[in-house]
C-alpha cells in the first residue's frame, strides 16, 4: 500500500503539470559526551490536484531524539472534497468541541501521537455537518527510559459527530467508542471498552462569548474469554468545561471552569490504572502555557481524571503596552482525611469551586506580564512575575479527629527461680489482662504530613535594534523555589499495633508540633531554597543570522546531585579560565566554579528566507519539558553538538 | 531498500526545486477552508480575490510571533487600499484557545485571525514552525516564504509586500 502510494505521488509529481505541491524538510543531528546521540530526518510533502489532496511524511531516524528508529513512510493521508462530502483516508487528526471527547494531534517533540489510521467521512448541508471516523490507533507511553517508549495501547475506534450552526449559536453531539488493548506494567494486556457521549454548545456575541462542553464516559473490561459472562463495569465518569469571555474596549477577560471526574476510584496514575481518561481526550488544563524556561519547568502535573479548577486571565493595553494578568486555582474533586495510616475517607465539597484544603492537593498560580515596544519601536521589552504553590502529596492528613484512651491492667506472675536463661528478666509463668471499661474523655487529634513546593519567578527580556540592522538582546530569568515536607498536629502518626494515633506528648495532649523539612539538596547537604538563574545574550543581524549564548545555573536539586562529566572550552571561555587553554586544567575533574551550570551557544543562519540552519554546542539541563500541554522528562545533554536544518518550499 | 526510497524522494524533491523558476516554486496555494475568530468561515482563495495575502502562523505563547504581529497589523492597515490582507492562523490548542480572542482584542489588531487548533492547515501549508510567513499574490501564487523572526526582519517583510504590490 505504502509503495503504491509513494509511486503514485512521485510519478504524479514528475508528470502532472497542474499538480501543486509544497514540501518541508526537518533534519536534526545530536551527539553528546554521555552518548546522547540522535539523527532525525523528516520529509513532508503535500500534493493538491483539483479536489484531491495528499500528504506523505517520510522519516529516517536512527535513533530519533525520542521514540523508535524508523526508516519508512511515517504518515500519509489522501483527501477528496466533493460538493457536500469530505473524504479522508490515512492518518486522521480531528478536534471536536474543546477536546473533552476527541482532540487528536501528533507532537513529535514529546512523542505524543493519538491519531487514527483509518477513514473520515463528513457530510455538510447548510448549517448541518455530520462526521464519522473509523480506524485504529497505536499509542505509546514512556516507561523508565526517558527516550524509548515502553507502554503500548492499541485502540480500535469509531467516532461520530453532529454539528449545527444557527446564527451566533453552535451545537454539537458527539460519540466515541473504542476497544482498547491496554498495556499494563506486567502480565497480559487488559481488554477495555470505552463509550463516550458528549454535547457542546457555543454562543458568540460582540462583547462576550460562551462555550460549554459535557462528556459522559463508561468503560467495561472483558474478563472472560467466553461470551457468556457479561463484561465487568470498570469505571464511570464525566467531564465539564466552560469558558466565558468578556470584552470591553481594549480589554478582554477570559474565564474558564473545569471539573473532570473520569475516575472516581482514584487510581495510582500508572499503566495499571486504566479505564479512565483515554488518550483521545486531550482537555483544557486551565494552566498558563509559559514561554519562560524556568516557569515551564514548574508545570503542574495535571490530573485529567480527578481535578477541578478555575482560571481567569485579563489581557489589555495600557499606554501602548501589552498587559496580562492570570490566576488559576485547581484541586482534586474531594477533600480527604486519614482514618488510619492506610485508610482514607473522602469528603465532598460544599461548592463547585476548587478546594484550598491540603488534602485535595490544591495548586495555585498567578502570572503578570507587561511587554511592548518603545523608543520608536527600537526597544522591545518583556517583564513578568509568576508565583506557584502546589501541594504535591499528603502522607497523612487527620485534622479533626477524636479518640479516647482506655487503660489496661496487666497482672503477671514470674518464675524468679529461673535465672540461668533469663538473668534478671524472669520468665513469665502466668499472666492476665483486665481491660478498664471506663474510657477517658474524647480528645482532639490532629496529624498532618504533606509535601509542598512554592516558587517565585521573574522572567525579563530586552532587545534593541540598531540603525545598521544589528539587534542586541539580553534575557534574564530568576527563580526562588522551596520544596518541603511539612508536618503538624498533636499526633506523630498512626500506630497499627495500638490501633490508635500516637500522641506527640503522652502527658499533655494539647502540646503540638509544627516542623518543616527541606527536600532540596546539593553535594554539601540540605538546602532551604533553590535559586535558579538563566541568562541569555543574543546578537543578530536581520535577516541572516543570530547568535545566542545561554547560561543556566542552579544551587540545589530535588534528587541526587548530577556530576558534570567534562569541562569544555566554551565553559572555560565564559569563565575566563586561562589554565584550561594553557593545558594546566584537568578536564575530567572540573573546577568547582563550573559545577551546577550549563552553558551553551546557538548560531542560527537563514540560508535563504525559507531555509534555516542551526548549530548548538554546550550543555542543557534536563528536566520537565512541556509542549502542547504534554510534558515529558528530558535527560540532560552534556557537552554535545546539535545541528538542525529546516526548509519549506 | 529504504535508503534508496529515501534517496529517491529527496531526489524528486530537489529536482522539483531546481527545475522551478524560483526557489518559492510559484505553486498555487490550495483553497483551504478556514474558520475565523469571529465565528465565520472563509477560504484562502476568497481572501486573495482582491489582492495579495500574507499568511502567518502563531500562538499566544510564541514570543517571536507576538513581536512580528505588531508589524503585520501595521502592514495590513497600510496597504489595505491596495487589497492587501494579513491572515494570522492561530495554533493554540484547547489548553490556551480561550485566550486567543482576548489577546487579539486587547491589542486591537485588525487583521484576519484563523483558528487551526489541531494544525490541519499548518500541516498542509508547512507552517509547523512558528512564525512561518507565506506571501501569496492576487492570483494565489506563493511568492515568498519565511521561517522565524529576528528583530529587524520587519524591513524585509515590508520590502517583499511592496515588491508584490508594485
């Protein structure tokens, strides 16, 4: 099939005079000191011939930055448009409503691809549109390896949509059914059926617009090889999303609300937790999509199965400058209280809004930014301020518990004659326990232990354009971050042996404690505050080239301190270390002033207006990287070279 | 075999480029349907009926995109009488889609804003790199393409538009 398609397209390209086409090449190569090697080449070609359109993507990657090596056609699609019909065959990517039921995309940076290989049929008649998708999806998730996917979920899906536009109103009814073979952490894969039904509506007016979507989901698991036993009902859930925007003059206020409850069972967020939100459902997160490196590393780990929240963002213009202010508050759908050390009970909220109670793992973020041009459009500046606070986990959380003491009277008879084996600790020859049935008065018990992180970030950037076409730019990002374990209360924990909460002071139950322990450290030990600083300086000459040096520095880590494996000439140059160039420096044992720093430069050169070549040398700190709302942990890139070329025609 | 196939594809690709009269190929832009921010729908060929069109791909979180938008809105206004238009195709996903209109209204931008949340149009016009500028003449022929934005490039963009309008 692929060969036929390739042959057809290549021949058509050479022979057809009225065939239009465009193409793009993206090639990148990387190699680093610690064997982080990749080579990716992708060629995208689009063909247009009257009502027929074709797309083919060829990839030669061995290995890619993330994913599996490939030397073949990766994606293809043929589309045909008739008067009222649209027909697509191949790799389908559709987006309905705001994605609570279906939002398909291919993000090669994070190796996320939830497209369907199959067919798509759409019928349009006036304001009415009917859509149908049928096909298979092969989705991969990351395991322990940060570059090679491990978990494979295979879906056989069908989806339908009815969409109707009526003046400024739009309505849609959606349906999706999928039979999934779900890869678990071990053992045979689970066979799960997902049924989703959704409805959405929108209203557009001059100074306001509104969008609401609701999706209901039921999943069942096939547990028997024989058809006589009904499938198990696995999980049920729903999701709601609303967005109201208001506009007044040059000001716009965007408000959003979400409540995703696709998994009331509150699973463990591993591959063994299935039957809840599936990969087709890529929903709004209600978090800010940052373009600052340091703020991007703080991205909240969104829970698409059990999370609600609100987000408000104000955008406007003031004195010709662009102003933006954002606030978001998210939490789980219930508060939780420890009954014992392993048993928790949920407590529903009184309102539809997110909770601030630590047991609901709340997350807050707010960000303000001002940016714009000044000095006759020669100076561009951007200044931001962001704060984040997140409760990462709760180990125990009892805040309004009560318990009573009971006394135990014990009577023991000892054999004081046997001193050979027992010494002065005599052998017990008889015992009797008598429980005092009169309990003490009930008293309050509080015992909390949770982990939280809090950060404050300032990103800023300035560019100045000179008369001769050169531009000088400097950017600086500063971040203070704390990550601590906090514990408080009058009980230090639950004793399974005594079946009771252990009091901090057994003689005075009113005595409480409140401790904070940092979870950050470096090679010298514990560190209270992590300071991150990122500075970049760029010089560019439009429209040909730009050169940027980036310096990233931190003083502490969440986990163990990484070892800088090699001292490179760029670092020596930046720090003016003459010993390096005179041969007096041991490159394998770098000096202390280069530790905890990552230095790199990038030269971008526009070969033509549509061809760009980029060379990067140096080190990049690993960590959380997010794109399109999908996040992945990227490994560090130490002392290496990256070359990339992109062209579009 | 696969290597041969790749070599063949690249060969076809580059032979097509070299045989073209100029590096922009001069191919006709496809008549893609685009949903605009105000809820209406248009097509690229409708937009090029009266004059040239500059297409740019952007997102609210893309800083270089925001830098060039100010100039593109200026050119949209400056050359309006000659039929020139700017179409900004937004690629914000549902994560940030709600803020697009708010941002555009706040800046008082007058150019056309299209929505492409799952990058269908970007894929067909090779606008996956942001910003990507595509200048199309009145007949729908692609005359100039450009990837990225370095401050100062607005002069080159203006020159290309003026060249096409002459």
